[in-house]
């Protein structure tokens, strides 16, 4: 596929001019390891230096096709000209002044813009709090839920991922390693089974009967489609049933749409696909086109229960991030949400052919819009597919135990998607045809790929 982007200058994308990783990339990885925290997991030795649209140029001059979007963050692609223009304009006017202590003009504009696209339970207009990331607004929601209800307990879900700070990681239950060495975690957090309608019986038969009364549960926090847990889509009645359960017991329903929101599933918010309105909705990642911003959108009566000083942030709602967010929302409304739906419909039948071609190896293909997970028979196979795709110049990311996610920027074209799906199919063919997928896994490990990618911060 020949790219028309200024970055590619007529070169095809992907276009590899060195092996991957190239010599400069290998040198940079060594330099990085000498100075940075070893807690950073790193998926594989990609060293990006420039980006435009779906094109990434690495430090060796290789052009790669991005089907990862910076972990589902770059919704409008890399360096969208309208986003760049808004950032530059705002940076010339005002780079920072704390919205916690003063009245930034752009801060309520972003709050209004997000509120107007967000379906929240109740008839009143919602109000909005801005933070810097997904984990920050998860923390804000935990505080608000306990404060507004006067109840102590919170319920998350097995397989859920909500971030790394203490409240968020206590709510997370996608991998035990996220808790290892950090206990005791936040008390009063329980984890329910996710996804099946019959799983909702756990609340009445286990939680409310044996552990805590329903009238002491402040909130249930759910990803409408689980992200880092494997791009897991619930059964059709699960989220509506959860909404009904919350209504019966006066429990707040919190939708963590950090990864599934901002148009990725083909609707602005994934919960809209089941016609569910939460009491609180959380967004980050794609809502800011790569700039650090998160938002907690809540029922007006909830947010108005806490007063000045109850919560705040020095940098939350930074003017530059706000400028990028306003443009991002316009772009989402003006066609990118619809494009996610169209391109998702293009991708699913092609990916499902892989299951037919490789029965017993490709176990499942699932998702909505451009939030698609391909499940493999083993974690090693998923690692091998990810590595084989990288060697072809296609960027994808693992998730869950043995899945690979397809999550390109929402600006992806029909031709770009077809190219990426062709390369992904070749990667699956290679990993499926290998007598021992550990060979590819060994190559990846030798080159500095470690897998275990996390979905949110």
C-alpha cells in the first residue's frame, strides 16, 4: 500500500529498510534499560520517532502500519493536522494554570462538550471532573461513590483492568501480578464474575447473602467491554441486568470506558450498544488524541454532594490537553465514530476466516467496531503472532491471557485496513505453521520483546 502521507513521501506502508529491530533501535533499547524503571513491561523493541495517520517511522527509518494506536489512544491518528493546530494555538496563548484553583475558560468548555455526548442516568444534565489519565478518574469515581452514598464497598469484575494507582489496582483483577508485592490493597473491594447473564446471580447468591448487605455497596465498576482482560464482550443481557440490579439496591453503576469509549466500538460509548445509561462514566485515552486527559462524567446530584477541596488536580484539565480534546470530539462526531463501525464490519469477516483456516489455533474473534480481539490457543501463540506481525511492519498488541487486539486509529481507511488484515493473516499463518511456536517467542525475547502489555494507566 503506497501512502499519500507527508511522512511516507510516496513510500509504501509498511516499508522496512532494516531488519526489526534495526541497529539504532537495538542501541536505544540498551540505553533505555540503563536509565528507566524496569517496571515498564514493553511489548517489543519498537522505537518510534515520528507518526502521521496510521504511519509510524522508527529510529532506523522503517515505516510501520499502526494497528495498536498507542494502546487505543491515538483515536484521530498520529499528528492529525487539526489536533496539531489546536495544540500549537493553545500553547502560544496559555500552557498551564491550575483549574483546581482558578477559572480556565477552556475547562468548562471541555466539560460541556463531553457531557453533551455522554448518556448518563437521570434526567438532569451531568457535570464533569477532569483529570490527567484513566487511573486518575477511576480514583475520583471511587471517592465520589463512597462520599455520595455513604456506603463503604465497591465491586469490580474478574478480568477487569482499571489502572495502577492503589484504588484502581485494587479494583483491577485481570492478572494477579498487578497485586504482587503491593498488599494490603484498598479494603472493601470485591470481584464478581464477568460477562454472562447467569453471572449476575453471584450478587444475590454470594455477595449479598454471605459477604456484605446490598445497602452497603456504593458502586459497581464495569468495563462495558473488557480491555486488557482480553477484549471480552459480554452477553447481550449482562449490562442491562447489571443496571437493573443497581437500580433495585440503590447502587451506583460506574462505566469505565477508558479503552472502549470515544468512538472505538462504533458508538461514542460502548454502553450505548446495550442502551445502558450509567450513573458515572469514565473516559481517557482516545478522548484527547494522545494528550493526557481523563474525565469523570456523573449525575449532577452526585457531584453536587461534595464541595470545594473534596477532590482536585494541579494538572487535570490542562489547557493544551483540553484544546486537543475539543477538536477530537468534533472529529469523532463528524465521521470517525461511523468509520469505526464501517471498518469494524469490514474487518470481522476477514478475521473470522482465520478461525476457519486454523481451527484449534484461532479460538475466537470478538469485538465491536475497531475494538477487536483474536483469541489463540496458547499465550505463546499470541506472543508469536504479535512478533511475526511486528517483523512485517504491523503493530498489534496482546491482551488477556492469549489474545491479540486489533485497535487501529479510527481514521483507518478501507485500503489501510485491508493491508493490515493481510499482514496479520500472514503472521497468524506463520505462527500456526511453526512446528514449535516457541521459536518465534524465543526470537522475540532475544530481541527484547516481553509481552504482557497493559491497557490503561
